[in-house]
């Protein structure tokens, strides 16, 4: 059943020309994980992964999922720290406050804009990481 479902998804994705960024963005992390889980098991399950999974009495797939979650949590912490540094640099607590700072200081807009844009990017990546972690938490 699982293999059949993933084969059908793969066939559909090939037929729908996945080169479109909008189409690629529409797939959730779970879709990606589900569609590649069989490939991950075959390609990522190395003797080392098997040995570690066996030592901790978990499946290789579960070990890979936990590793992915740990990676995302680490990245989330880094991005959160970087955004806090930017906010502290400009004495604001949020992107909304940063926006108000720019509006209230039009003469400094060109100096503030690069940091604001970077903070906006970081905040969107943080939201993305949180979503992916939530999806991974829903797996088990």
C-alpha cells in the first residue's frame, strides 16, 4: 500500500512538471518525507545508521526522522538568535516595531532597510522551520 501510494505520487509529480516554484512550494514537508521515505531508507540507511538504530532499539527511518528534527531545531535556534541580534541592534522587539522605526525615521530608511529586509527573511525562515518541526512532530 505505502509503495503503491508513493509510486502514484511520484508519477503525478513527474507529469505535472515540478519545475514550477509555486507547485514545489505547495508540497508540505510531510509530502516530501512520505514521497522520499522509501528512497531515504534505501539510500540513507548505511551500515552506520543501521548499527546506531539497532543500538538504540529504533528503526532506521525513526533515527533519520529524529536527526532531521534535531537539525531543524538547531537551525531554528541559530535563526532566532540572529534575528534577536538584529532586533537588539535597533532596540526593537519585533518586525512590526522595526517597521515603525523605519516609518518614524524616513531620513534613516536607507541605512535601516538592509537590516529590516534581513530580519524579515529570518522571521519567515523561522516560521518555516517551526512549521516543519510541527509536521515532523505529527509523524509519531
